[in-house]
């Protein structure tokens, strides 16, 4: 079905219209603190299925369910028919409540046994569901007034760069959905961290995101006196996580994801800064790596996590011998700012028709929010 997609202001009229559309079984792109989500009534199987169609999303990739602030406990999630009390153990429920107390509302998705009220299409047939409470005032008003859970993956075509503004949503889904509710720019800029809580209370981080692994370990140590070993990190580069015949345990786990149409060549951390040392062997090696991946380039787009873009540009143009456009995610080296700017910078470079090749560098650090930034860059470059 084709639509004339409307951008709705986040005022009373816009929220009223978004509510009416969702209640009618339609899709509306909504703002969250992480990225814009493509929302439908999570209890309506037909509406949830239309998310997959609009995004061209494979059926094996489950959706995250977003809930209102009033449902801020495992007991409330059970009462509202989101989680199953029969399938959960007492320790599991205790850990879920500790996570909710520490991180909701916010960028943390909790995967736990689902209620039969949640349609199988939402969970890709899995017995678990990912649930989170978004920390965005517009979407919380929407959720509170609807008094419904909303299934809402990122509001972009499958596998592409996630949207962090209403205009990004229109770039991706104009004509495919009825409306996008414009709540401004997303403050976190990368998706939520997804954790699976097992029956024994242990945690597996399925996808890094806006809540750091270190914060998870610290919170559980404080709340439950739990060992840091309670929190494990899933290796998504296993065969099972990339087998299209299997349902993903959570979204965003495919090896190739968040990808620019131009592709992205990922260099080691600090590559551009290292070029200023005038090391001929290093410069030659860098030039050959880029030329091997982009043999016909005339102008290069280059993404760095931090630093002065003009200084990076000078070193890169000297090494490559062609014009270079540099996007620095945070010139002052603020990783929170870098995460906020990541997808917008990738999208800006990808849409620049003068660029024939995109190259990027991850953060030198791999902790905190940098872990999520590096994860997105690695997946964005997986096709190269």
C-alpha cells in the first residue's frame, strides 16, 4: 500500500492523530531517546506484520515491545500480559526488577519469557519477548494515552542506517507509512542495549547499546551483590546468529547491519592520526588498503570518532592524493556526543553524491558507549 506520509508535530493535535492511526491498526514512526521507531499495536498481529512489510524486514528478526511508565515492574508486565509468570523463576524476576529499577525508563531492553497475549509474529515465534520503557516525553505521552504496548523496531528499511530524526525516517519510509511523529533529534543516538535474563538470574548482553556493560555490572552488584561474572557478552559472530533459517534472539544481531548504501571500509583505530607522522611505509600501506577496496575513487568520505576534522582532512588528502570529506563524531572527544552523531554522520556521508568511497575508524576505547559505537561500525562495514 502507498501512502502520502505526513510529518506530525509533537503537539496535542499530532499526538491525537498518531493515537488514532495506531488504534486503527496503522503504523506511525515515533521518537525515542535512542532512534526513531516504527510503531504498531503490539497486541495486533496484523498491525505487527505490517511493520515487517514496510521495512522489508525478514520474519526471523523479532520486534521490541515498548511500554508506558506505569508498567515499571515485572509484576505490572505480567499483569498487562507482556511477560509470563509461569515461565519465570523467582531469581529471574528479581533480576528483572533490579534492572527496571536501575535503568527504566531508558535505553535497556530486557528479554524474558513472553505471555501468550503477545502474538508470535512480534517475537518471530520465540518464547521470549524484548521489552523496554523509552525515555522520551512525546512517546511516553503516546504510550500512556494508548495504554497499549507498542512494537517498534527502528524506522528504516531493513539493514540500513538507523534514523535519528523525522527527516531520516522520511528518507527511508516516505510513501510506505501514514505518518511520522516529529519529536526532534534523538539524544542517545544508538539503539538500546539488549539483555537476556535467564532463569538462574544470569544476564547475556545480546546487543550493546545506550546502557553500558559496566553500568549493568555495577547496578547488579549494588542491587543484588551479584558477581560481575553474572553478565556475559554474546558473540554474535557465531554461525547460529547469522543463519537466516533461525530466529534471532534479539534485533540487530546480524553480522551485516546499519549499512550505508556505499558500503564502509573500516580501518584500525587511530589510522588517520598516525598519518601525520610522515611514515612513508605506513602511508603507502594505508593508500593501498583504500585503493584495494575503492579502486575508482575520486573523493573519499572519512568518519573519525574524534579530533579536529581539518587536521584529519589534511593528513588524509596528503596520503591519498584525492579530496577527502571528514566527519568527526566529536571534535572534543566526547563519546556520548559521538554516539549521538554516529548515524546522522553516516547518513550524511552516504547521501553525498560526490563521494565514491566511505572509510571509517572505530574508537580506540572499547568500553562504555564506545563498545556500542564500535559494534555499529563493525556491522556497517561487514559487507566490505
